[in-house]
C-alpha cells in the first residue's frame, strides 16, 4: 500500500504532527500505524489520568528543566510554546486550570479530553489510523527514495516517514523501545535508554517503616567516587525501598548505581548545628534526648530512627550526651547518607533518558541528518524533562516542527 506519509505511533506527538502535516493537504494520504488497539495509552495515564499538559510562565524558564540537552529545544519551544499549545486546545473547547507550582491541567481533570480533541481533529482531516499494526521493519530504498515499512499485518511504502513511538517507560502502554531499534536500523546512533523521572532504590535501606514521610525543600548532594557531582534543593519522599519526590526524580537522570546521595535535614552547617545543639543542651539538658531533638523541625519517627541507627539511647538526659554521640547526631542531621542500589525500572519511570542522538537530528525541523525525509519527534529522541508538563510540551513542540515541515514538502 502506497501513501504519502507514514507515522509510527499514535501518541500525542504522532497525532499532533499528523494534524500539522495535513494542513492544506486534503488530497494527501496520511497514515498513522499504532501497535495498540487504541491511541494515546500513555497520554491517558499522564498526570495520574489528569494530563499535566504543560507549565505556566515564560517559555524561557522552561530550559532549566531539560537537563544537559536543553539547547536542542530552543527552536522547538520558542516556535511552538506553552501558550500556543494551550490555545490549540482552547480553540477546540478545552478549558484549563493552573495547579500548585504552575502545572497546567484541563479543567475537567481528564486526559481523555485532550486525546479526544486530537482524534477528532485527525478525523476531520481524513487522517487514517490503523490499530494493531506494529511496525516491525523500516527500510529506505535508495532507488525509489521511499520508505518500505513492514508491520505485523501489512506492507507499506511512503516518501515521508515520521517516528513517534515514544521511549521505554511504562511498557504496559506499548512504550517498549521499538523506535530505538527502527532508528538504529536506519543508521542512527542510539544513546543508551535509561529510566528517568524514576524513584531511587537504596542499598541496605533502613527507613522502610518510615515510608510516606516527606522532607520539604532540603539540600541534596550527589557524590560519585567521593567527588561532588551536583547539589540542589527540593522536596523528597521516603518510600518503602528508597527515595522519591520531585527533588529526587527530577534529578534521577544524573544518578547511577553506587552513587551516594546526602540529604541536609536542617538549615545549618555542621558547626552551626553543633553550636545550636550545645546551647539547647545547656538550656534544657534535663529533658531526655528525644524530647530535646524533636524541637527541631523533623518528624519524630525520623529522629527516633536516626538515634537507633547511631545506637544512641533517646531516653537519656540530654545533658549526659557525650561528644562522640553529639558528633554522630550532627553528622546524620547535616548529611544523612544513602547509597544508591539502582534506579527503579522502566515500569516505574515516567520518561526515558536516552534515545536517538540529537546530533543526528536537525532541531529546526526534526529531520534526520542521515536520511532525507525521515523525521523523529517526542520521547524517541534523547530528551527528558522534569515533572510538571515539560515532557508533553517537548513532545508537542517537536511534533509541531516535524509536522509543518512535512506539510510544506507534501505540497511540492
């Protein structure tokens, strides 16, 4: 079957790119091939099913939320920014709400409303979607200058091919890394896919029973081979296996097995904390140690656990605390240490770090620098953003550029 454009993947990037490509191209055959029995499975679970579509504020503030590859997104995000994305849906009846921190959701809190708009728009533009059509092989024929696509059911050829199959996170939604193999077969380098926006599993974890305790705005430091790699501040959550929360998952792209994470529990350096603790003991030394320490803004169960780890009796009079014990408490309070066993797997990570090497993709139109008329957009690229709508924005922005470029070429 011959068509003008084939898109692999009916997620938000694939659907949106198809809509752009179909603009003023009513007589062109645009076909989306989707391995699942329905479109947008991962979109439907985004934001816990509410769809955190994008983030509020100036687009210039987005670039700090994409790790080391933010430069690639300068063109896509400035060309199709958060306001343009919201306007696309507003013009089609979607109202939005701004949540805490600037996250943007549909006012209905239904990801299905976003998907419905995309599917209705595809239908209006006569874009065909074939479900249960997993792309198995893509070959570029240098003689015909066409892409030859073999699926689980059929064979297709097309002048233009767009890859929007996503990454490897949440494989139950169909995101199993198929696109990486397809791109590699077409000659592209693939940066090793790794879980991102993922919780961290800690080796010899001692805080399982404290699961659910959150620590707000704490200074977090990442060490590798005794060298400080990065420091930041953020909220974190103790889980039954390790650490989670925005302050952890947004930086999981940097974390490796064997790394050391240190959390500063109080807003004192070690000398300040020691002086403060000595003064407290001088004033209230008759209190038992635990009752003295709970005056610090930390959960009592966490303090009790730290004392247990340090093998210090919390029932003793604070005045009887010796220097060695005091140093032990100060060390834990100012630099609570965790050794990383591994990141949680793709089944728990929200996105994928790694993918098609960005050096081989033109950021102005998402076209391959290796094969003409081959395009890629969305999470199949080596792009991963923080939580807060940044990943969906990147998917829509890169899809927009690919779509409008293909649209112009279809008119020729």
